[in-house]
C-alpha cells in the first residue's frame, strides 16, 4: 500500500476529523472563557481585594532606564491564567460527567427481547383454531 493511500485512510477516519473539530471548538471556547474571566469574574474580585486590577500586578525586578524598559515579573496575569484554567477544567469535568451519565443510562436500559415473528403468530392462531374445532 502506498504511503499516500495510507495517509488518506488515516486523514479521513472519523477520529481524526472529530479531533480537528474538537481542537477548533476548544480554541473558540478558550476565547470565551478568557473573556468571561477577564471581563466578568476578575473585576468584582479586584473590587473585593481593594480595587486591584490583576493584569497590572507585577514585581519590578529592574527599574526602567532611559534606554531600556523595566523588567517585571507579571504575577497578576499568571493568577488570571490560573482562574481561566480552573474554569475550563471545571466545565470540561461537568461535560464529561454529563456524557458518562448518558452512557450509563443507555447501558442500563436492556434491549427489549424481540417478539415472535409474524409466521409464529399465524401458526399459533392456526393451532388455536384447530384445537377449538376438535
């Protein structure tokens, strides 16, 4: 089998396409979560801790000079990234828990046993009619 044919089979498998769709949706979801955390969650937290804007929190390691900017350690952005991660992880946890619950419900409901075929039903009716005639 040629390499191109193998690659084509690999690329068009459902798992690869599902993974690509998941990555694209994940990237879009990441933007939503970042906006949610930065624009909705962090401002009230900043007000609660004394009007602090977390994105501006930093420790100056070296002061700015005429030619060079200041060297800072921006721990506020790191705190915001941790909150982003926590929210994303929690949402994924809830989604997987919901999916697993749906799977368990499908597995718990046994498939109904198939009833008798049409031929069997007709034969049973014929048998019953013959019994009545005797």
